[in-house]
């Protein structure tokens, strides 16, 4: 009994040690600093353009503060569009060498020779990556909120803050999908360069190419189908992309008038639907399948990496 209790305690201690060590490495790395400054500068440029557009609005808008996230000014896209593009880059940058980097440095066998188990090592690396992404996104979110308070001079209402907070949580879940994917390929490929290239290639495919291919694939699968069936099939196929799920979730949360979701992408967020606004809870119910899809995608990809790592041979 004491031996089993000591083993459980060691496993828990190993998880904490790995998480803290990886978290420290992430925040101290030059790679993370470059990614953070890239996201902050580009996002603030989008928010500045949105503020210029919002100031030109004369009609009273009960959700004026949410326009900070969704308003675009040419040639800059909206803040949400920037995050939809840059958050995957941050997540991939954190996870593409999480495991194969240890292999190449020949430190993995030494780590596992300590009272740190494989599941604690992989889970600790994922938790550290998610904590790093979460801290960075929360800081950026607070920066945008503060900038809006200073420049607009109008405090957000409770409904607006609730929607903005839900948007933040969905963005963190979206980052988790790409972090889990990057770690899966980090386990699969021994070369960090190969893992990075494969992950980036898959990201570009499912973000830019797959939504455009979905209607053609639906037509090929159902050559005699009516238009409504083809649209539904194409919509279901496009939702295999995390970017589509994220775009639809953001549309429902930040545009209170949205009552249903179709094959809508990040570039189509501005002025998508008109009508009376829904309560926050109803908007969450509209976006709930997409949110669950993002969370499920993170879990499935992480489990795939976990199984592959457990079966992998570790050599000194």
C-alpha cells in the first residue's frame, strides 16, 4: 500500500514538474516572443481599423463594443479574422517539436528514467502549451477591451462582456485543436522540420482549400441530389475544418442577431445577418455543436498522439 501511494504521488508530482518546466521554456523562448509580438501588433492594427469605423457609426447600437472584434476596415480584416489565421500558427509553433525535440537532443530516455511517466510527460507538455496560449490570449483580450474603453469612451454592458468572454474561451478551444495536432505529428515524425511542414500544410489545406472543395465533393457524392441536399452535405463536409467551426461559433456569439448557421467563413462575419438580437444563452445554443466539435477535435487528436507515444520505442 505505501508503495502504490508513493507511485501515485510520484506520477502527480511528475506532471506538475513537466508542466512548470515547459511553461517556463515557452515564455523564455525567442520563438514565443516573436509569435506573441506578431499576434499583438497585427491584432492591434485590426482593432485600430475597427475603431475608426465604429466612430463613424451614428446610430445607437446596443452591442457597439462587440464591433471591436468583428468590424473590418479595408485593407485590414477584422480582429476575429486575424485570430482565426494567427492562433493556429502560435499553437503549431509551440507543439511541432514537443516530443521529437527531446528525441533529437537525446534527453527523452533520461527524462523517463526519472519518476516521470510517459502519460505525465505528454499531458504536461500539452497543459503547458495550453496554459501559454491561454495566458497570451487573455492578455491580448484584456488589451483590446482596455483599448476600446479608452478610445470609445463607452463601457461594455454585461451582455457584451459575457459574449466577449465566450469568444475568448472558444478561441482557446480553437488553439487546443492545432496544438494537439502539432503534438500528434511531433510524436509521429522524428524530424521537427517534417512535423512543422506537415502540420502547416494540413492547416493550409483545411483552412483555405477544403471549404472550397466541399461543394464539389458534395456534388460528386450526390450527383442526383437536389439543391437543398447538396447545400446541407457541403456544409457538413466544410465543418470537418476547425477553421469553419471557429468561424461559425464566432458568428453566433459576436453577432447577436444570428439565429442559424450556414457555411459561413471568417471573411463573411461582417454584417452577416440582420434582425432582433438573441439572448446570450440562445446564441450559445446556436453555436453549441461547433463548440463541442472543437473540444472533441482536441481530445481526439491528443488521444491519437497519446496512443502513438505509448507505443513508441525510446532509445538512449
